[in-house]
């Protein structure tokens, strides 16, 4: 039986062309008709439960996202976990590491220099100078030191910052960090950080992991920056911490509910920069995601191990 690949997503037509050029024996289509889905062995993008049920030959699903929790519905979770028709799920983890690190650094700069004050003064045509902070000499703590964390660490060090990381594995030679802490030391990480950057994936272990206790440890001099998944931070606790001056402020690109509802209190928090989960929306991010999928397709056809395999059992 030939491999049949159904491609969805913003770059679908381009991906189809590249697959056809590299693998002329593979049947590849963007069609969503019943026949294409019924014969598909590989699919990209989001599948509904009904579509998964109608794809008996499906063996591998690739998500264009780095975090796949919203792409993996109940039916796919069941298929990915057990059974003779088990499906492998892979992600595009790493594709947005560079722009997310840049986004985190931008938010840190804006918070450090109180850039919102300049925006308000510009709108009011008011020439207002004030004394602000700088990043040099400050400490950034990276909660979830992975692809994004490493890119951020390199950039933060270029700004003269001290870098603390947190992840399950200890520091490796070449990691650009001053110290690596284990996951249970999140409060210790917060206590020594001027900026606590959330860069971890959303899993059953990280969901809601940052609440009032950690925010108290961060303290009134510290800022929280979230660029990976908003569900890691308990939003009600964050709102209270900023309003009460428990922490200095926040830079939020990822939110617990997206799109952020118009009536969310997050919009009006003082000393807070809100962006619409837009940090990794670059052409280069999409290109890197395509490269990950194409490399994995080569591996799939050669029956070699795939990159970025998702442990579906750890998804929230």
C-alpha cells in the first residue's frame, strides 16, 4: 500500500510541492474528501475526532505547532496511546525558539524601561523623561529551559545578564547558564530572578504550576514574562499579584484563554504588556516547521526514528 500524506496548514501547497519533488512515489494531497482521509497514512495539522475515526490506516500525525495540546483531541489521544492501530504524534518543537526568545527579550526591555509610559506620553504629545532600569547586571530565570530557553540565554548573556535555568536534566557542557535548577526548585528560581520567563510546554506537570507562592517569591522587584503557554500560570493569582504590587509587572504573550476575552482583567493590569500570542508568528518559524516535517517524512519512509515525538500521556 502506498504512503498517502494529507497536508493541511498555511503552507500546504508549498509543502505538497516539496514532498512530490522529493518523493514522487508518495501520494500527497491537500484534499479533505472522505476518500483521501480514508486512505491516509500520514496527516499534518489538526484532525477532528470524526476524521481520526475515519482514518484506519493512519500511522503518524504531525502538528505544525510546538505545543500540541490543542491539536490532539480525545480520539487521537486514544489512538496514540494503545492498540494495534497506534498513531505516532510529532510536533514542530524548536521552530519558534528564536522569535520567542526575541519576544521575551523585547518584553523584558519594555518592562525594564517602563516603555508603556513612553507610549502614553507619545499619544498625549507630552515630552516626559524619567529614570528607568537596564538589563545589564540583572538575573533572568528560565522556567522550562529547552529550545526557547537556550536561545534566550544566549541573548540575555549578550546583554550582560545572569542566567538561571530550570529543567529536569542537569546542565550540560556548553549550556549558557550560570546555574541549572530542578523543577521542584521553581520558588528558589523565582526568588533570585528579576525576570522569571515561562518557556515550558504545557503538560500535566506544568499546568497551573506557577501560583501565588511562586509569585510571592518573585517579589516586588520581579517581573513575570510568559511566552510559551498561559495555562502554566494561575491567571487569577497573577492578576492579584500585579494589582497588589506583589510583583513589579508582567509581559504576557501567552494566556490561559485565547483569544484573551475582551472583559478579561488582564487587559487593564498596571505595569503589564499584553501581546496576542504573536511572538513566533514569523515566516522563518513556518519554514523551520516545514523543514522538521520534511526531515521526519524522510525518516518515516526509511523506517527510522522520528524527531519531536510527543508523549501524549503527559499532555494536560
